[in-house]
C-alpha cells in the first residue's frame, strides 16, 4: 500500500471520528465525498490555469510551483477582464470556478477566521450553474445548513472548516485514479455496521470488478466505440473499470442507471474525476425494473455488467408479462426476489455479439417456481455461458457466497462452463480478498473452457437437463477430497508405544507419591485414596 493511500485512509478515519459525533456514517460519507470532489475540481482549475499560462509564456514554471502561487496567478489573470476569456477558452474545461471560490481561497479564509458556510454553498451553486447539463444538482446531498452538522451556525461552520482543513494537505491528483471509489470502499469497509441502508448497496470489491470486466471485454480490447451498460451502477466504479481493458479508452460509451439519487450523483462525480467526456456519459437516475431505460436511443450494448441488490423485492405486476424485457419467458421473477428480473433486463439490452456478467447469490442456480422456469428457458436458448462460484466473505455488506453468471446470445452450443472459485482467496479481516493470482486463475480457466479436476467442468445441455436444470456448482464440479487411508499396522504400533509411555509415567508418579508423608490426618487419608486409585 502506497503512502498516498495510507494518507487518504488516515484522513478519512480522522474525519469519521470528528463527524460521527453529530451524525451517522451514511450521512457523513455524503459530506466527505462531496467535499473531496469539490477539492478535486478546484485543484484541476488551478493546475490547468498554471499550465496554460506557462505554455503561453505569461509566467515561468518557478512562478507556479506551490498551491499558493497557482492561486495568486489564477486570481491575477482571471481578474484582468482583457485576459479572462482567452484564459478560460484555452483551459477548455467543462466547468468554471472563480478564484475567490476555489478550495485554496476558502482555506485562506479558514486560516484567517473569515470563512462562512455561505461561501462554500455559493461555490457549489456556481460550479453547478457553470454547466448545468453535466453538473446540475451534483452537490444536493451536501446540505451545509443541516442541523446534522451542528445545532448552531457557528458549530456547522466550525465542523466543515475542520473537514476542509483535514483534506487540504492531500494532493488528490497524485492519488490513484479512482479516488472516490477508494474513499467509498474504505468507508463502507470500516463503518458498514454504522451505515444502515447504505451498506446494502453491495459495493463491488475491486477484485470482483476486475474479473467481471476482463470477462465482458474479452476479445474486444481493440474495438473503438465500445459500449458498456450497468443498470445498477452504484458509484460507477464497476462501469469505469472497463477503461483498463479497452485500448481506446476515450472512445468508450458509458451507460448506467441508479435508483438512489445520492449514489447516482457519486457516479457522476466518478465519471468526471476519471476524465470521461460529457458526450460519453449516459447516466440515468431511476428505477431500472419499473420502466425500461434506455428506450429511445442506443438500446443494446457490447457489454452488460452489474452487481444488483440481492433478492430485492419488486412489484412483479402482471403488466410486465407484456414488457419486451420479460415477455419471452412467460413468467416473472417472484415479488420477493428480483434477481432474475435484473438479469433479464440486462440480457435484453445485450448485443447479439456481446457478453454479460452479473453477480448474484447462489439461490438463482437452484431455486424452483418461476425462477426455475426462467432458468430452464435461458438454458434452452443457450444464453447461459458460464457460472463462476466466488469465495464467501469478499463483499463488505454480506458474507453470503455469490456467483458470476456469464451470458451470451450468439451461440451454437448450449453447454455451460462451471468453475468452483470458492477457495480462490486470501484470508483477511474483516473481508477475505481475491488477489491478482486468484483473478488470473479464474479468468484463465474461463478462457480455456475445459475440464479441470476439482475446479472446472464443461457440462453439456443433456447433462444439465438430467439434473432438472439445476445449476448448483457441486453437481458439476466434484471437490470431494477422500480421507487418507489408515495404515492399521502402523496405528497399532503407535498405540502400543503410547500405552507403554503412559504406563511408565504412571509408575514414576506412583513411586513419587509413595514417598510423600504428612501429619495431617485428612491429607493422609486423601493420599491413601489416591494411591488406591493409582493401583
């Protein structure tokens, strides 16, 4: 772990200790992530302004080495009306922050005790209004005047000043690319027990994200304009991981939907921090199952991936039987478990040449009823390509074991690859982890698509049919290890030697006890009783 990562985590820990005195973890996470994002935007403005002015020959590199120098130079040239427009045009940013509204400027106010929450609130508003299509309502969850921050304006002012002061030393640009994802994962991992409903969002660990995105991009690494869709995108980290496996990352089209507004805004922040062009972002804040999206533009994708909330309730209204997402299957996922509703939604939006990967609980492999009928139909169509069992205890919010189900449409065969990856992990606290070697073994086995003793099996459709379309992994991958044979002669010899050793020790103990003497009548009687038992 790098020092930069350690520094971030230490700051997050310190902030949590300060903020949870007045609010729960689910609330202070929104504040911390929002202010981290604001600092990132602010630092970008100062860095780009400095670079632009150096390139234009207006200043020397030595004039913009420190944060204070970059702030002073930006203030000077922004204030010059004859130069301002040229500077902003050359910077070519998707948003604008005035010099007096940068994180650096507000930190100066904090140090001189001139800071007021209204100044930060106005900075948020100005940023959103500078590009309402991209940034509108992005800071809605950072409610600076909420009593959660303190009972009086002075207390709220002081708390936010403390938060900003703690974040000030961090150079977010020098941190890993997924700064918000790292912060989000760290806070869920360390404060999940305090986070109530937020902990049920099932944040996808990076190891699972890496395996899933390798699978859905396999064979398309050189494709330009690769399209990816996550109908339950959460913070967007799973969707953004695609860029690590597509060579022309700038051409990727990202489509994502999220029902919770606060998490949807986090995904928007994540896209911006990753430098995704506004024209490549297609994000939607709505209920994925309630109404199909996208429906009026691009509707199918090269890759579909998701880690939806497990066994979530949904309406299962009979009207959905005529919905093209579900109508081919004749039945709906049960009201108490929407797992197959999410799966069919994603499959509907998959190109005939694409690959889909979805993380689900083991129950989808063997549960009966309408789920069994849907599973049978998927198998008959040949859509289920692989089932990969994951280790237990690798998710922050649940200890239940999960699987990755891989689906493809354009197939001639109906066989299914089963991989038992339940032992591919390193023991950790509080979560187990999959390291690169575990991920590589699982992916290589997926690519090879061949039998491997006690690890993988390619089951024919007839074999699956004989199992009544039950996909429970142990039916296809036998991991049973027989007990080693016992050498009875050797065992008898060891027992005889052990008995002889016991007899020898008892004789020695008896000899020592017989030499004991005492004038105490009770102790003498106890000693005689002990000698009687020993004989």
